[in-house]
């Protein structure tokens, strides 16, 4: 896999990104803008304040459309106006705990939103490549010590995870029902937990670490023994762009792919926070305070053999390096420095 070739492929391509104002969507949009793509984003307003999207220097560089993925009529109009060749679907309600608070909104966004975007792809023959980004949590979690494979049963437990399992099934049905002739290649990517600069979400461990570090307080960790497949945000984004390119050029690459770190980088939350404290410095520490919150899986990792075998893909960074890149961005932000320059440098190092 040559990531420089992947990057260069997108020059001049018309790409629609849903969820472009979110954390991953902003990084993805920045990659595509830097690559010279014609980028349209479709999303709600940024989900956090502060928001990475508002810092990322997009003025005049992309077409940002504020809209709700549940609004099919508006979405259809955007497709007609922009005629995308490649559609990358990231729009979602992405927080497990929020899905317990508002399951209806979570299902509407994550399931009906997927139906709506696929319906627009069905009605617009300009689209040649569609990628639905889901999650490692789509699998029925059996607390296995080995990684889940693409053929394992889909049955997420909580409303977020389950809605993403449903999003997968919707994609499978549309693919078989409407795209069997291959005029548009359809894939899903099931990614692990991502970390990186500019994530300001609630109920995510690294943003919690950053907030504590900047406030010069100990980090509160509610479940230090849970194991997750942590990786830097650029890793899955590079994989999404690679899959979308490959299937654009040859439909045989359409399918379902796990995207996660190597086994050695599936660490407990406590180990992750230890690495963060070490990278941040200044005597940062953490304390274990379980809050008796809703059910979340304890042990979760992915088997990414299919992605590695098909594309020769391998993660570029281990979890310790991913923490280092995250801290680099966050300390630049803390001193009101040039965070866009840090983003662009990290993107360049990833793709060249």
C-alpha cells in the first residue's frame, strides 16, 4: 500500500463527506483539501465548543453544507447540486452514553441517516464509490480474548452500537438490492477507538485527559481495566481513503473491513492514561473513580487480517506514538499556537 498514491488519487475528485464538522470528519476534510479534492461536507453544526472544524482553516477551501442527515429532501438537493463521485459517510451520533440518554435520536441518525445517504447514492449514477464508516462495536461482544473478524455476528449491545450494526445491515441490503451490477462499489469500514489532536468530545478518555492536564488537575478514569483498540485518527482515515480509491478503480475490492491497531496496541484505559501522563509531563497523574455508569464492553479488539492481506496495509504508528502526536497538537493548542500547521505536518508525515 502506497499512501502517497492514495493521497494523489484524490486531486480533482468530487468527494462528499457526511459528518465533516466532527472530529474525524474535520481531519478527513483537511486531508482531502490538502490533496486537491473538490470537497463538499454535509453535517450538523460542530458538535463541540470549542470545535476543531472552526480552527481547521477551511474558509474558501471546501463547500460546507449545514444539514441533518435525517432530512432526505435536503440531502437529495445537495447530491443534485454537487454530483459527487465518491461519498464517505461519517455522520453519526457517536457516543455510547448519549445513546442511552436519547436512543430514538441515535437510531434515527445512525440507521435512517444511512438509508437516506444510500438512497441518494442509488438515485445519482455519478457516484462510483461509497464507504460507510461504522465501528468495532457492531459485533456481538462476547468478551473474547481474540479479535473479531468481519464474518462474526453483528449485534451491538447498547443503542449506539446496535444502531451501527443496523447501519451495516442497511448497507448490505442496499448493496445486494440496488448495486449488484457494480455501477457503484459499496463498502463498510469498522474502526476502533481513535485519538488525536482536536477531539473535544465528552465521555472520551483522551479529551478527558487533555481537559484535566490543561486545568492542572488529576485525570479521573472511570474504567481503567477495559481494553480498547486505540489508534491515531489518521490511521483509519488513510484506510478509508485507500478502500474508497481501490473500489473506485476496481469493484472487486468492495466489501467489509475491520480497521484497527496491531494486537500489541490494544491496551487498557489505565495503560493509555499512563502513556498520556508521561507524554504530557508536568507531574500529571490520574485517579480511578468508577461512576457506576451504563454497560460498556470490557474487552474489545479487531482482527484486521483482511485489510492487511488485501491491501498490504499496516498501521504506521503504535499507541505510544499516537499519544505523542495527540499531545503535540494539544500543547500547541494550549499555547494558542498554529494548530493547522501541526495538522498539516502530521498529515504530510502520514501520506509521504
